[in-house]
C-alpha cells in the first residue's frame, strides 16, 4: 500500500495561521521568516509579467515529496543515516510541517536570500525565487524543501565542516528521486551577498 501522510503542511500567510509562530533566523538584516502572499508576479529580462499561484505551487512540490520521495526505500535508508536516525516517513509522522517565506532584510532583494532555511524543529523556509522556479518545475522546489527536511533530520548546517558532513543535506536528493537538482556547492549555511546558496 502506498504511504500516506496524516499531518498537514501549514503555509505561513495562507493556511494554519493560528498554529504558526515565525522564528528569528538569527540573521534578520539579511533574511527573515515571513508570510507568503497568495500570488507573486515577476518578469524575466524584458518579458511580459507572469503571475505564480503560491499555494498551488508549494503544494505540488510537497505532494512530490509525499508521493515520490517518502515511499522510496532508498530515500528512507538515506534519511536513517543522518544524525537524527529517522526514516523520512518517521520524520514526517512527527506532526505538521510549517513552510514560511524567506523575506529579504532592508536593502536586500529576493535574489539575495538563501535558497532555504530551517528552524531545526518543524519549520522550513524558502524564498520567492524558489517558488517561481517551482512553478516551472515542481521538482526544483521539492528539492529545496527536501534539503531543509534533511536538516530537520539532523543533517549538518556547518559549512566549514569536512566536505562529507557539510554536503549531508544536499546529498539526500540523490537517493530521493531528486538527484537532477543535486548542487555540489550547496554547503551548510554558506551565504554570500552576491550568490544565495542553501541555508
Ligand atoms: Zn543546507
């Protein structure tokens, strides 16, 4: 029988508001946890403005994790090897997950925020650039979300650690049907102004 998830994905600004407390990222001048708007509009170099429906985009990506990654035995085995020693399904069975928006600090733009962040508990966050990418390819946003779930499962956030440790969270993508998005530069909490990487 297919695995199914009994809990909810709460989306800050969109659903589950009463249950959501937004944490301090510890780097509020650079990026904060905030709420999503229902839609985001953008234009690519001289192109016509496009609008992305935020909730549907996030839920499509999440459904990929629930229906493709979580039933995969290779993916669960890989999660079990992380410091939290939990299969992905066991991590998810711990309760609801909150998705928050990574909002740029004063004077920064959406292109400056890291691709993802997490509170080490049940909250994952990502910026609007990831949502826009996810509208074009749901597996792209699913990869960002799964990377952050790997941190919730104990994967190191120490970018200065030895390479195997620093790349732990990103490495799960290869075993979780998201290997096409594996980024060898996605180390721990590296953050540079000119190039936003994963948190
Ligand atoms: Zn990371």
